[in-house]
């Protein structure tokens, strides 16, 4: 088990002017035994980061340490990492047994030890009855377990996952993510998990590093990311449905602050925010509020609006409401009943749960 | 409505009949040369040129000439050496070159690839004279090296292997690299089994081409002790009067091994052709 440290890690593909900065000055420490998620949209550099840690790519700049050993220029085989690929990469011409035994055969372990270890890991993952089958006879979920077994059988120092669940159907994916989390906690192997699915990252990982355009946006526990997103990108990327973001300005009237949208909608703000937000008086800011902190009802809210659409999901009912302003601003909230399109409603906002972001830098103010 | 359906069924039947008729005609056109070859090989009549389609007399003289020929075993051994030597060398070369062109990053990679493609565009026979001069200067005429090594360089084989390797997803290889596999393990244990249909198809084609190759052995190793079966058949039957039945029986004998091989490997052939999608 090791601690993985990335220092000023940079990977540039191609030469200027046609170069692409895939990973940009990334500093990250993954604790011993931790399950860390690398989360971001496609092209954000998360898979490249994983491949750099695996040794499949050599960084343009920066260092990678496993504990205190510099592994930056070591080939993959000398790093003792294991990786589960999105495609599983289970060799189609080998039986399941030979697939799992492959890394051990390369290490030239004695035959009886190979058999014993393969059987043990297969039993652990519940695939001991599949050992004589060919991969073409397996389902997606079974293939995924074979890929896991092949990675685990070596007892690696670091476990790397490259979107291992994205080829499974929705039901199996939910089952598998719980299984992966439990597995990692049982074994205590330092693990790095790449995904673009924020829900998957939140469920599985101890901490999540959110990446965009190759840069680290925020590193924190799922709760920290959800409750205190450091900028607009993280705020809208984490959580489904995403946080409502509304542009407006802060105005002061008689020692009280208000959030004003186009001089038409006026939201009074909590007194506790006064000290920080009074610096922004007269300036544009972005207000962020999660749908579950917005209540839509027929009467009694602080803002008037018209229903844009209401979405019934069984356990929750989302209502999108258009504010009575020039620009099309739609706020998503939870409703007490389904509403008709165009119906007049009111919105109530939980003022203790609002976030403010600087309109220029998009960074969190509060 | 009912009338219309009946009508369209009848039209479909007529079209089907026409298609079958065309197929049968095509098959007959294909079979005719084979029939002619086999029939010619069993009838000896030096006075009829061209030979009769159904010969008036039956003889196995042509077959006897070759089967009981004391040089036959030498020709057979030479043919086997040539066929399998060239096929083996060419396959090995194609695997290594194809892997390098597909997977290794080296300066000039695409130049080399296009250079090889360019070589494919050239008819092989065009190279015979320059190669012949080169081999004379190297004193390699009438030697096994001169006979076997030049035909091993096959642009078509390299191209086929490169394309086959290209089609294998990189994940398989990277998984093996992370597991600690060497390049040799990756090529022989992972990549080659994955491209097996293409590989087998290529080897089969090569065996047939080399088995039937007439011009190259005659060009660079005309000495009697290097004669392969096609040379033996041609040069034995050659005389001032052409004995068609001898040629024909020699050709039938030559045909038997590739035909057997084709039949046995039919299943691979069909699968491989789907992957390779082209033929020289």
C-alpha cells in the first residue's frame, strides 16, 4: 500500500501551435489506502492523468511519487500498478482462468501457486464457476469481474480504474459501484477511479478531484464538493439536477442586502452574509441554489413566476419556473404537486443554503 | 389485391429462375478449364491439336511419367523447401515489420509505410531483371540464399499484417504492458492469436503462390538440382512435339496439395477474407 503524490504534473500532446495541454500543473496527494475519484467531463485530462500514473504516458513536466520513490520515468511493469479498462481488455482467445493467471504467468510463478491464487481470487469475486469458460460466453457484469480478478490477483500497490462501469447497464452499474467500494475498503489498496459520472464518484470515492481543461478545480470529500463548491464549474457539475445559477446584483437598503434580478425580482439576504457581501454592493454576482432548496407552491413564496414544465419522478417532483424578467431565467425547484405549464406559482428559497460566486472569476464568494 | 399478389409471386419466381440460370452458367464457365485439364491428362493423341475435349483413347502415361520419374522426389523436396522456406521467412518478416509499422513510434514511419505500399503497386515480374543482375554480382545465382531470400520480402504481407495489428484495440496491449509483459509476449501471446484468421489466410495464400511459382526459381536457380515441381513438369514435357497430356497430368498433380489445403482450411479462409477484404 502506498501514498501517491503528483507534483506539478503536466502532459502536452503534439507540438505548438497544434499542441493540446491535457494535464496542466496538477498537484495531488492520494493517501495510503484512499479511494480517490478523478471526475470531469470528457477531454478534461482525467484519463491522461491515470495513464501517467500507470506509466502508459510519460509526463512532459512534473513528478510522480509512490511513497518517497520517484516513479516518473519507470516503465509500467516496475510500478506494480494494476488497471481495469473501460473495455475490460479481457483477452478473447484465453479462457477465464488463463486471463486471470496471465500476470502471474509473466512473473513465472510456480504452477501450483498460480492455480491456488487464481482460485482464491475467483472465489472472492464469485466467478469460480466461470474459470473454464471463454470470454465470449460471459455477460458484461461477469467480464467486468474477470477484469477485476486479473487486476487483483497480483496484489498491486495501486489500483487504477478507467471508467470500469460505463459499459454496464444502469441496474448493474448501481450494483457494481457498491461492490467496488466494499471491495476497496476490504483490501485497503490505494485506488484511483476515473469517471465522468458524478453520482458514481460520489458513491464510490473517499475524496474526489474535479478536473476541467486539465486543471484541478477542487479536491474534497463528496460532501465538501456538494455543499461548498469552489467555483461555478464544480457547482454545476456535481449534483443532479444541477444547481440553479442566476445572474444579478447586490444592493443595499437600510443596512440590509438584497439580490436584484433586472430590477424586477428582489430577494432579501440573510444578515449573517452582510460583512462579506457588502463588498460586492452594486456589483454583478452569480447566485447559486440547489433545486432541493427551492420550494415551488401556489401561494406564499417570495418570487412570482410561471411554470415552464413540471417533471414527476415518483419520489420527487421537479418544477421549472420562469421568472418574470426580460431574459429567460428558469429556476428548478421541488413542487408539492404537479403543475400545468404556464400556471402562476410562487418560489421560496432557503436563504441559508444560497451560494454566491464572483461574476468575473466564477469563484465562490460564500 | 389477390390477383396482384399472385402476379408478383410469379414475377419473383421468374427472376429467381433467371438468377439460378446465370449462376449455373457461371459455374460451368468456371468448371470448364478444370474439366478440360483433367480430361486432357488422361488421353494421349499427339495428332490432334488442340486436344479433343473427350479423348478418344484413355491412358495414364502422363501420370506414370511423373510418378515414376527418378527426379520426382528431388523436385518435391525442392518445392517443399521453396514453398515453406519462403512462406516462413515472409510471414516472420511481415509480422515484425507489420508490428513495427503499426505500433512503434519511430521517425519516418509513415514514409516507410508508403514506400512499402508503393512496392505493392509494382508488378513483381518488373523486379526480376534488376534482382537477377544484383544476384549475379553477389554470386548468388544457383544458391539457396538467392532462391529463397528475395521472395521473402512481400509488401502485400507486410501491409496485411500492419492493417490487422491496427484493428486490434490498444487496450489489450496496454493491459498486458501493465501486467509486465514484454514486447515478444505481447506479439506472440496477445496480438497474433487475436489476428489468427488473417494470419492463417495470409499463410495459406503464400503457400499456394509459392507452390505455383514458376518464373522465380527458373530465373535465379536454373540448375537441375534446384528444380521445383512446376519446373520439373514443364521441362520434362518439353520436346519438339508438345505432349499436352503430359503437361495436363503434371498440372493435376501440382494442383492436388493446394486443393487439399484449401478444402481443409476453408473455414479460416472465409473468415479471413472477411477481415482482409482483398487479394493480390
